[in-house]
C-alpha cells in the first residue's frame, strides 16, 4: 500500500481493515441468552467471515511476536472484533465480558455459558417441530418457522465426510436424503389447516412425492386464489329466514338453555300450550290475557325491518298480501309437515319457529303476521271483517295456553283482492294473524 492504493493482496490479509469499517459495521439481533445463542453465533460467524476476521475468534490468527508493526495491526483488528461482538450483546451479557481484552476469550466464554448440549437442543428442536401448527397463519410464515428448525437440526446432525465415495455410497446417500425429504413433507402437511385437506390429498397421491418447497408453493397458489376469488355465499333457505336488524349471535334462553328464543317467550315462563303434556305442570296464571300474549308476541317497533332480505312478499300500496301460484308452491316447500300427534317440545318449537312478520303499513290495522303454526286466520279488529258474514262463536285457546273469546267469524278482503275466509275476531290479539296452513288449503295446494 506504498502507492496509496488498496491492492488485492492487502484485502486478502486478515490484518487489513477497510476505511469504511467501524464499530457499528455489523448490526444483528442482540444476544439475550441460551435460547437464541445458536442463531446469534451463526449470524456473527457469517459476518466475521465476510470481513476475514473469523480467525480472531477461532484462534487461527495469533498475535505476531517478531514484527512490532504487525503486532500493532493485530491489536487494532482484535479491538475491532471485540467492538463488533459487544455491540451485538444485550446489556446484561455485555457487562460480563466488557473487560476481556481478547476476542477469542470472549467467544469461548459465551460458548461455555450459552451453548447447550446437543442432546438437549435436539430434543427441544424436535419437540417444537412436531408441535408447530399453521393455526390460521400465512403459509409462508408457517413454512419459514419449520425451515429454521430443520436447518438448525442439520447443523447438529453432521455426517462424516467421505472423500472418495463409491457408486453404492452415493446411492445410499441419495436414498437417505430422499427419506429425509419425505419425512419433512409429512410433518409439513400434517401441520397445515384442514381447509387444505383436499390439496393435501392431491399432493400425497403424486408419484414421486414432491419436495417440501414444491408442496408449499402449490398450497400458496391455492391460498392466493382464495384471497382473490373466494366470496362466501349464503344458502338460499338459510338466508330466507334471516331477519335484518337482528344480532348475528345465536339467541339462547337463560331459563331452558335452548336456542331460538329468549326467556320472555319461553314456555317455562309464559306457560305451555294446552295440547302439550306439560300444560298443567308448568301452566302459569298471568294477571290478564293481554299481558301473557305480550310475552308471546311482542309489539312491532318502528323503523325495524321485518322482511327477510331474500323472502320479501310483494304488496300493494295500501297493504295486504299478494300470492301467486308459484309463490304458494315455493312457500309450501319451505313449510314443515305438521302431524296431528305433535306433542313434544321440539316439534312445537319447529312449528312456531316458522313465524315471519311482514309489515306492510305502520298501523296495526293493515299489518299481518304470516304464521306457519296457526290453524286459523285471526284479527283483533272487527272493522276488518265483512259485515254480511258476522256470526257469534265460542271461546278458543291461544298459543300461550290462555283461553280468550272469539266474538265473531267473518270474511276479510284485502286491498289487493285476496279473500280470507272464516277469519276469527279475537279482541285480545294485538296483530292480524294469517294462517299459512289454511291459506294453502284454500288455494288447493299440497305440502
């Protein structure tokens, strides 16, 4: 370097320091303890080797004793290596090696303190390997996590070097490598989520089996397609029963712990219907019938949508229901068959769970509730009935088990021309009740 230029021979000398080298030239994750020591050591060895200073920590580059100039250069490089090491140690670890003057002594001290025995480390790595699951994480992160464990195990499981392998030895080594790749593939596929079960089956029937990298690439393509193209679709039958404005959480009764209703509509609270065997045992006595019926059928709220988004029924401007033959046929397919001997709680729950309220006007006079479990049309408003068909009638039972009086029976003509025959006038009802069963019978439809 007499001419002032850095030559190739200068750069090959381990005692050479580039003008750009400083104490912060190497920046890696700081060493915390034994848990990350092997990763830290491997990263530091790579960085020191790139600067031709690995010999200072391995002991292969010793301090010259015959040349004072070279001894001074060695001391400078040794201090630079110490700076690189200590700057990448945590504060607590740095304090324990701060006053050591030899890079190899610091390196050996860290090795004795934090290097675990191969047996313990192998056990820990294999245990982590079989416990790793995708659990919703991206496939790239899942593969990277397993790859880091495999690479560290490869460093611990070093095979002896064969200088002149024969053909048989080469074939043996190829077979061992193939078996190792298959084992890794099985572990990798075992940890992926069940959403990739179809792709996993397709990969396992390939002959020969793909490598782990190829399998990961195929699964990542499927993952990308799902992110771009996948759009969840609701089943038509389920979406037809969905009511806007309701919570997405399932409704669970705190009294009987069954789904589909709240405690204020539970039969254990309001009483069982008369045909039910539990009618006498759990029958409650409300203060007045209207209070009991209020628990059974709550009053509609303003500005609350009551029509299912995919099951809206066309109406006229003034209210009423309009059914075409095709709509009646579709409605008949959705309704369950109701046997005459239905006495169990589950069957009765199914009957009343088909109730859909359809609000056509804000006033209760023109509002009709479509009920799949009711046997007759009912209305609390006498003015809805045709005056020419009024007759007196005997009391009847409400769904809550209470008995109320039916004052008249008549015919109702809706504004769209639909005629409802033999409609019961029940003053204690709060809404107009339209029986789907009776409407189907009158329309000559079959379930």
